[in-house]
């Protein structure tokens, strides 16, 4: 809880943030947080490795949120199927009903 990181992404830019706060931020899915903590407690990950993984996840997630139109290489499980085709189909419909 006292380990501080300097993350240059999202609302954390320019601030030192505790690793604990990053782990419990909206950028780290609950499943990932649980897995990281379990691996760390079991001695399979060092503190440095946890810091690296958390920094990478937060930076990548913040970048994706900053670019809402950017296509993702892999859909994240919490977002489910993308709704873009529905939005695309719905836009021209009112114009063609004349």
C-alpha cells in the first residue's frame, strides 16, 4: 500500500499513485486484480513484476479510453460485444423513410 508509482496516463498523469490505489482503480478488472494479488502472495511475482503489470494495464486502458473510436485488437470481457453495427444501421434509417 505504500509503494508509489508515477503513471503518465489518464487521471493519474503527473501524480504519484499508490500501487494499491491503481490495483483498485477502474482500469484493473476485478479478476486481474485478484489474480495479481494471489500470484504476488504466493511468491510467483515480485513487487517489481506487479508494478510493471499494473503500469502496463493502466496505461493501455487509459489510452483506449482516450481514443473511443480506436478499434481494439481484443474485446475486453467486461465490455461484451461491440455495439457499433447497431449504431451504424440506426443512423441512416430516418433519412430513408421519406
